[in-house]
C-alpha cells in the first residue's frame, strides 16, 4: 500500500540550468519548498543565487529544466504562476519622491485593482509591515529598514503566495535586520512561502530550512539546527590581541593540533574541539611572547562557520 504525502509543494525546481556566454551559472538545480516554509539559499556572491531567484520570478529565462509555482508550470502557465509571486530584487525600486502610501497606490494601480480594493489592500500591507505611522512620509526620509519593508509591502499587494527576496538585509544594521527577519518569519507562519537568498549568515538563522549554494549547485540543505549538528563544530574562541602579525597567527595555530585560525575584523577566530581548555593556553602563550591581549571570549558556531566547514568555501568579504 502506497502512503500519500500530506506535504503541499509551493516551489518545485527540477534540474534547472543557466549559462552566460558559455559559462555555466546554474548546474541542474533541483529544489522543493513547502507551502509556508521560510527557505534561505546561502552562498557567496557569484554562486548563482540571484540568477536562480530571477528565474523563479519569471524575469530570466532558464536554459533547461522545469519550474513549478503552486502547481503552475513556469514557461507554459506564466500568467498563473506570476500571479502568486511577489519579487523584491536587490536594487531599490520605490520612488524616493513619493510617500510610502503613494508608492503603494502606484503599484496597486499597475495590478488593476479598483479604488476600494486599493485602499483596503494598502492599509493591510502597511499594518503588516508596521509602516502605518510612516505611510504619508516621503520615502526619501525613510531609513534603510523602512524602505525595505515598503518594498516587501509592494510585493504583498497582490496576495502573493510566494515571496522572493534577493539579499534584502544588505546594509541594514544588526538590530534592524533582526526586526526585519522577525517580520518575515511571521509572514511565513501565516502561510506565505518565503524564498530568500543571501551571503549573510544571520539572515539564515531565522529560516525553517537553509540550502548552501556553491558554484551553481545547492550542495546540502537542512534546518539551521541540523546543519550545525552535522558540522560537529564546537564554540569558537575570539582573540583580540596586538600587534596583528604572522607570528600571532602561528602561535594560535600551534596551540592545539585541531586549531584553525581565521581573521575576522578586529579579532581572530580560533576553531577547536576544546575551546575552554584552549583559553588559558592562549593567554599564557601570547603574554609570554610579548603580545598585548585585549580580550578573549567564546561564541557558539554561526551558520557562516558551518558553511565554511561543510563546503570549504569562504562566504565573507567577496565582491559582487
């Protein structure tokens, strides 16, 4: 007896490929995202994330493969598929010269809604994105976070069942990013499928499922918690010491045979299976070598750490 699955698939990709000028950008990507799932594709710039998202949005033709959106075949039932999609690309598209409400009125007009429908829908999305107090301010006076919320609001005007977001938190400070991602999580919990692509690990922490993308392929996917368990990483040790030098890196790397040292901004990150045992060794060795130790602490592994461990590809500091 065959058991039927109760899962409802919102976005389905089968062996999607895309090349530019003979260079393969997407390499037979297959993916299934359930209704109401908050799915994040995480990878370095140039890995094919934005290209994949634009294909799903129907703004970029694929070379081969198959895409279904809520059962509609993209390429055959284009109008039906696109009717359920809200797409927020990287570049800002709302006018700075108009108010938030005026921007929404303009986009609602493009969708063909009546005046009564426009009023109701605009109030709904403004409230959903916590923008009602700022609706009649010019967008030129919006913060980066408010502008991004407005663009998501425009994508939701048409009752989108699938929301596609391309690097939406780039440029947002950590607190605004956290609030914005919390809003997205609420939207997904209400039944809207969200597919977000990013190179920022914090964006993926709120996801129900994360796919790691490298060189045009999704090489592994799971929940953030399961990916962290899979990597078997212990907490990392953050070391702030001066002067920064090759000698400093070599000392830290030599303290334990499983040590991996990475530079990250003002501090050095030391990955080891025994972080608490390593801390006194670090303090003793650096002080004896004449280094000034300004601080040392442990932190749990991030999804960026997990990405690097499982793919051996750096996700930080890459140019677009």
